């Protein structure tokens, strides 16, 4: 009975797929662990660090910083994809990790022009690595293990973000207490700064496993002149169909996602430790959901899994802003984050499967561009709204936009499952 249940849950198959991953894929997962821990610490602390009384930046300027970085990401994404097609994912990943050096400027030189230029530079350089992750995993996995690799990579990023979020929530006060400096809401910036420097150090350590990766020398890299002419693009209609809902999701997400920690602080007076715990719980729930995503995709299909998860997240978006207290808003935050994002690796895998090998990095670049340009524009608008204590309108716009995007995604790809097996057979390495 237990053996039957074990098999029914698919745990044995799951572990088998993971153990059979290539050496390169496993090294990439090690880099993901380090990056996830870094991202968790940075994501909880950085905006709150800038918003400290000692530092003095308001949500509208923080939103503008995000706008600059996201616009840089959006506009460089296509060229970054072309660069990745030319130099290969390994070199692109290494270049992207170099962007973490710019983060030192963001925490040490607290002048508005410098912060904006640093956000611009970080977006430009970091995007080169960002577009490379999906093509790298496609090159270093077989068809039968691909969905598992995408999901485990995503889940590891989330799990380590959990740990990072919790650590980030307690480190500033711990360092300030150790140095006999003020703690709490108006704590010293010193503890925050040390914590952010540790976050940057972890991200830079991720360079080591990527350096060990052995590239497949047999893979043919395309000539730059052909890439600049976009001759590698063959799946025009498919890519456009992915870009439209992706752009709408980015437009809606920009209203709330970049400033969610400030939203909890400004509306519900949440402390840094509370925000760290909420972020950790949110990531735990998302991690569990992401690990279950391959089973969901096998049961319902990739497209239905993505759309159902996104639809179920929408009521909780509105509950976040309508909630009368922090516990209810936090619960809605946790469920929304899990439902909206758990099917992300499935959607990415589907994108990579429905395009040819020669256009994967370019496709990923176009998706990043479609997501970040509208996200950048709306984050700036949302920052002004929240500065003026309007916490309702951003969430309403996000909900409506998500509904339209998810509906279009289903309309565009409801029959894609029948095409995937044919596309994958042509794309397998």
C-alpha cells in the first residue's frame, strides 16, 4: 500500500529525474542556491534601507529607481539575447553576475543621480545573465527531465529566498545591537549596510560553480551579423503570442510587486522582522507549489496549469488591500504569491519548447523586455500613489490586468499541448 502511494505521488520518479541531471545542470543549481540566498536578503532589506529616516528616500523615488532599472532591463533584453546566442549561456551568465559589483555603489553612494545611474547599469549588465538561464537549462537537460529541472531550479531559488528573507529580517537589528547602535523601525543604517554587503558577497560567490561548467564545444554559435538581422527568429507568431500576455502581466505587476514590502510597512506598520517572516512564509508556500507544478502540468497540461494558478491568485490580490489588519493581508499576500508564480517554470519550459534552438535566448530576451518595460512604467506611477496613501487603485489595476492577460494566454495556447511534443523532438539536444 505504501509503495503504491509512493509511486502514485510520483516522488520516486521526481528524485530519479533530479539524480540523472547532468553535471553542468547540478553546478547551475549550486549557483541558484547562492543567488537565492542573496536575493532573499536584498529583497527584504534594500527598499527599507533607502526608506530609513537616516537615509530619507520616499516611495516615489524608490519607485523611480525601479523604473530606471526595469527600463534598462527591458530595452537591453533583446540585444542581451542576441549576445547570448553569440557567446553562449556560460559567458552570458558570468557577465550577468558581474552586475553585483554595482550593488556596492547602491548602498554606499547615497546620492539620487548616482543611485539612478547604478540602477541603470545594474539593469543593463544583469540582464545579459538573466536571458541566459533558460537556454542554459535547455542545452543541459533531456526532454524527459526538462520540466523537473526548471521547477527544481525555481524551487531552490525560492527556498533559499525563504532563508534569505528570514535572515534579512533579523540581521540589521542583530548587527546594530552588536555595535550598540539604535535598532527597530528607526534603527541605524549601519546594520542594514553590513547585511546588504553580505548579500552581495553571496551573489558574487555564485561565479565559482558557473566557472566550473564545461560548455559543449559542438554547439554552433551564430554569426553576429545574422543575429543583428534577426535571421534566427523563425517562430514570429508564437513569440508574439507569448509577449502580449507577458507584457500585460508586467504592466499589472509593476503597480504592486516592487513596493509590496513598503506597502506592508506604510499601511499596516509592519516591522522589518514581520516583513522578513511574511516574505519567508510566502516563499515556503511558493516553493512547495513549484515542486508540485510538474505533477499539476502532467495532470492538467501546461497551459491549463498556468491559467488556473493565475486565476486563483486574483481574489487574494484585492484581499491584500481590503484587509483590515496585517494577519489577513499577510495571508492574502502569501497565497497570491504562491498561486501567481508557482506555474512560472512550466510557462518558461513551454516557451522554450515551442521555439527552435537558435532562437531560445532571443525569445527569452523578448519575454524579459515585454515584462520589464511596462512594469517599469507602472512602478513609478504606483510609487506616487503610495506616497499619497492610495493603496487601493494599484491593486485594482493589477487584478484587472492579470485577468485579461490570463484569458489571452488561454486563448492563444489552449491547443499548444498537441504541438509541444513535435517541437521538442526537433529541439532536443
